[in-house]
């Protein structure tokens, strides 16, 4: 049973961990249907959000609460996780034993294995809802993002009751975001992994907008090879991907955020650890388990690791 009952109400307490571009985009929409409280490890970001609210494009800013510690999110009725996959354990450590055990944790993070990290931090019984989104936003300033073309979000259970996943989808749909719920989220997680494996690290290593990748013959050829390896691994795992043509799917995903660099590119700029191990690294690891060679993904994995190491002060 959900702590707030079976339907979405305007006084729902919504916690958001991570006030970056995606946390701000979703926080803005969710603030229209509930009481949003945002937590971030950057005090300057929280200060700006507390003073000016959050806004998308030219919309009037919406007021949200800011949390100075995890304790202020313990009463959340739904908790959204918008930190990098590499930061999941650290972000959730303070919630262990404190979060209401029926409060769902919703992850729309990149990569594979986020549910395992959440359950490692909070315990195996935590109701986890995983999702994939093609929503895209660019941080302009703390609490201010630009979003071009609207995307879509798909959610499904990774330990939560089916009714919980449906209520999360209802919450997001009610906030003005396009969202649907599926019985099995794994094909969609792997579908997004295929796209991310093809372009995320490429944008970072080439220091280019994702839209430039399919326009350059060499970049496009490498991106196709990265994607095909991921598709081969998914096929060996007996995962039915949600598309027939991987490259067509990838170009459709690229089109939503074509004028922006990838999250890994921004990681390199900020010297924040990237999600390479959760994306191309996840393809390599799964390929080893099922005996599928992934030389292109392994090469990109090693290049990104080297690029990160050489860029550290």
C-alpha cells in the first residue's frame, strides 16, 4: 500500500536527489503536482534554487523546497534519483534505515545495474521503479535549464508492485511529461544502453554535440559498431529490444538532444567521474558473461578511462 493512497494528489511529498539538468527538468514539472524538495551536494546550487526557484526555458519559475541534509527527505512519499550512476551508493547511504519502507525509489539513470546499487544501499526489499527517458535538458544556471524537443519516459518495476509503477507513471503524466508503464522494463533499459553506448562516450571523446556524430562518416561508422556489439550482447541474453533497427532508434534519440553534448562530455569538463563503466563497461562485462566479443566497446572504455585519468590534476 502506498503511504499516500492509490491516486496522485497535489499535496504529495516528492523528494528529488540531484539538482542537475535532469533533476531540474523533472523537478519543475513535478512541482506542478506536488510538494517538491530537492537535495544536491552543491550548496551554491541549493542556494540559487531556494532563492529563485526552478525554471525551464521561458516558463515562470516554480518554487520548490531545498534540503540541506538527507533527513529532510525522509518523509518523501516518492523519491526520484537523478545523480550519476557512480554516485548512487553515496547519495543513498544516509537513507538506509530511515526512508519509509513503502516509499518507492525511482531511477531514470543511465546504464545497467542501478537497481542493484539502490538495493545495496537501502536493502533488498526497497520498492524500486526503473525507467528510461528521452527527455533532454541543458543546464544554463543553477535551477535554470533549456529543453528543446519533448521526449518520453517509460517506467517499470524492479521490485515494486505493479500498482506502484502505474502510480509513478500517473504522477509523471499528470505533471505534463509523457510517460507510460511496461510490465518488463529490461528491454527498454537495454535499448537505452545501446543508444548510450553508441554516442555518449563518442561525444565526450570527440568533444562534439551528439547531433554531429551521425553526420560524420567515421564517427557514424564507429557508433554503429558500438551499437551492434550491444545489440549482439542483448540478443545473447535473450532480451527483446524495443526496436527492429538499432541505428534508426539511435538517430531518433539523438534528434531529441542533437544540439547538446553528452553527459560524459560534461563529466570530462567538470572532472566528475563518468558513467563509462555503467554504459560501455556494462556492455563489455555482459559480453564476457555470455561469450560475445565487444572489442569496440572495450576500446572506448579504455580510452575514456585514460582520458579521465590524464585529465585529473
